[in-house]
């Protein structure tokens, strides 16, 4: 492995982690580690930035949460919401109620971003097809206009920037869909959270995307895909949940894409970017996350981050 002294310092990249790296997908689940253990361990692993994870997993009282974070010298980079804005204006009120409370907590903890994930077109556990995997032209327009409206309202109400997260089994997944979405939305209102693992899972090239649409990259999620497991997932047409349970998202540096070139390309944009590690592995044994997170932090330091 390359030593950190042999590579340029990536001083525009702010590395963090997230509850997802501890196998947390839901506000409350008996198979997940308790929130206080996550906070203890993410700090012990060497991270100073975290995301809030599913709303309700961490304490939602801003004063209590701020105290818990301060005791561990942790800061929050973003909150996360799921949306179904492609379904049209009728989704707005329900969407805003959810977004408003998450964004309010994120802002109260000092975060500057809100990660926005499109809704799934198939159930990530049962594989039930919930909607067609391809949007109509009208639905694409609903999605673009809805995200622009969301970006405007979140900025105006909470002072946060939205970063839309391409995700497996959603309508913003492949290179074709990601670039169509970017071309259809106002860059002043909508930026992208590039998740290196999800983009590779769906056949995309993260370095190419950064080089082509660099001005739209507002945030990074770092993860890698095991190509052999992915090939089996594709052959079996498995949904994302069972794919994760099979280990499709693997510990760096053992998968794709290579993260050092991605980080170097992001550094080349000349702007400060969060790079939040998300080691998808729900469900997982409670003692597994800390060693993985610690090794991952050491690996990213060896990349200069």
C-alpha cells in the first residue's frame, strides 16, 4: 500500500463516516448497534465528521444531540431524506413534512447539506416491483422540477444545499439516467452526491463523471463494489438489499472503483468536498464495523485524505 507521504495531500477532501458503515438502515432495528455505540466507535475509528443517518436513529433533540457529539468531538456534515418527486406535485406536501424535520435537525447540528435519495422502484428486501424502472417523459419533468423546488425551499428555509444521490434500484442510477437528470436541472439549485459504490454498481465511471460534470459534484459517498459478487447479483437480478447481504459492497481497497483516482479527481475541482464513507453491510454482526472502519480510515490516509 502506498504511504501517505508518497502521495499529494488531498486538503480539499473532508473525510467522514455514517451510521450506514455500522450496518444502520432504519431508525430502530434490533439487529443494529445502539446509537451511542455508533458514536463511540466512529470517533474511535478516527473520523471527525458523520451523517445523521435515518431520522430517529440518533437523538432528535438538537440540544441533546449537540452534547453527545461534542463529548466525542464529532461534527455533522449532512442529513438524509428519501423522496418520490417523480410522482408529481401531489407528493409535495408529504415530501416537505419529512424534509423539513430532517433539514431542521441537520441545520441545528451545524450541517450544510441534505442528501436526497430518490424512492426505490422495487422493494429492497422482497424484490417486489413497485413501479416501472424507467420513467416517462412527464415523470422526468416532475422529478427535475420537484428537485429544483426542493433545492430552493431547503436553501431558503434551512440554509442547506441539497445533493441528490444516485442509488441502485432507483430512477437515478446509471450514467444515462444521472446525466439526463443533471442536464434537466438547474445547477444553482441541485447538485449531486456521487456515491462511488452505487455508481459502479450501476455501471458508471466516477472519475469520468467528475471530469465531465465536476461543477455539479457537491458531495461524495465512498464505497467499493466486489465485481464477482456484482456479476452474480446482475445474473440473478437481485434487488439491492439481498445484494448487500451477499457482500456486494466490499471493504476498500478490495473492490472497484479505485478510490485514490476518484479522490484525486475530486481534489482537482478546487472546492472543499465531504467524502463520507458508507460501508453498506446491513445486517452485520455488531463487532464487525469498528475494525472495518478503522482500516478504511487508515487506507484513505494512505491516499492523502
